[in-house]
C-alpha cells in the first residue's frame, strides 16, 4: 500500500509525484486526466517498481491535471497539485485530498480558495473555464472591489457573489494608506488574532451562505477568495474543512500553506514597504498567515459554540440536511 501522496511541479510541463510505501517490489501505475473523473482507461503515463516517486513529463501548462496512482493489487488514489499555477493569482489552491476523521477524503477539483482574482490574465481565465469553475465568492470590501474588481471570464461561465467581510471600515485599501504614512503601531499579532475572532463572531451569515452554495451541485466547482487569500479566505476554509470532518491539525496545516505560496509576492511587497522607509518585519503580521490566528479561531469556536458544525447551524443558517448534502457532494 502507499500513502501520503504529494505532487510538486518541477518545470512548466512536468511534475514529480511522491509517496510513502511501494518499495516491496510492487508496480505502481500513474494515470493522468484533466479532471478527477476523466481517466479514460488507457495505458498509464508511467509505471515504476521499487520506487517512492515518479516524474510525469510533457504536460500542457494550460491544463489543470489530476493523477490516479494505482499500486499493484491495491485501490487507486487520486491526487493533484495543491496550488493551481496561475499567472495572476499566487494562492489559488485546491482543498481536495484532505482526510477526514472517519477515513474519507475531500474530493479534488470541487472547492478552491484564493487570493484576489483581479489580476487574472486571459490565460488564467481560460484555465478557470476548463476547470469548470461555476461560482466565485468574493469576501473583499466594496472599497477593495472598486480598486481591483475580479477579472472573471467575460462569457458569464463563472457567476460572481459578493459577500463583503467588513471589520470597522478596515480593509487592505485603508491599511495600505496608513502604512504609507508611517502609521503601523496598530499592526500587531494581537490585532490579527482579534480579527480572526471577529470573523467568526460577526460574519456567520456570510460563511453560512458559502456552505449552502457548496451543498448545491450547480455551484460546483466553487472558488472563494479575499485579497491575500489567507485571513478571510482562511476562516472560510477552516469552517468548510471542519464541517466535512477534517481534523484541526490539517486545518492549521492548510492555513500555513499560504505563507509558502505567497512568499515570492511578499518579497515584492516588502521591497515596496522599504521604499516608504518601513521595516518589513514591522508589517509582517499583516502580510502573512499567522499560526496563532488560526489556533485562536479554532479555540474560540470550541469554547463559544461547541463545534464548527454547531456554529454553522445556530449562527450561520445552515440546516442539518444541508450539512449531510455537503458531505455527500464533497467526500469520497
């Protein structure tokens, strides 16, 4: 048997798939498809023996690929790159593949989280269309949207739902203005942690709307996003994963991936801050995904609401039958 599959891009047209197990002489076959359901029954792209990794070459950079890894005599396991490599969004990623406490797995290719979609290129739009994205939920404030509206495919294939999360008239637009003036005293770890708690206490209806849409097949695949794809999007991702039965440790892990995917973007932001005489270390809490923010959010849900499921039912307007449909639609 094999486990702990991961996919890493090694060039624009190649990935490496690695796993644990499979070194006892069993053959491992890997099939390639452009959706989690599109493995056509043809020969595998590659077969390996006594190995824990394989390279898949000659991939089309314009296509989002999924891989079915089949150990000899065992069941096939579907996997994919966590991040969707787009030109105009650095933190657009799939929530599929995470295991639940009861041994099931979140389906790949159905739920995506992202940073702003305002910089999507024509190529990016084509990728989203091929992926079949049907709904984009935008948590940014009206000011953020006005400055940088989403650039979705212009054929209407992706519906847009604005669900603004507004904390005391504060958003990335006003934050940047304050930073440029040298006003950064407010920017502390406590400020960020308190923001995560407010996300839970003040915006249950918005998170509930996303959950309700996810339970409807005509909304899938769905992407939700904010500006950086880490705080507001992180809150939503946590609630979705918890509702599906994914353990808290995995939720914290997924939250931390934002820091990995936004690293190159952060370098540009920090250079920009230096141009205004600001030490990047002083503003890092705002531009990164703080572990303590997610840990505090999870602790708060447990103390104040008992569980994420109870929170969504009592505060978010989500019904028991909706949560059942959610699991039927998104788990395998």
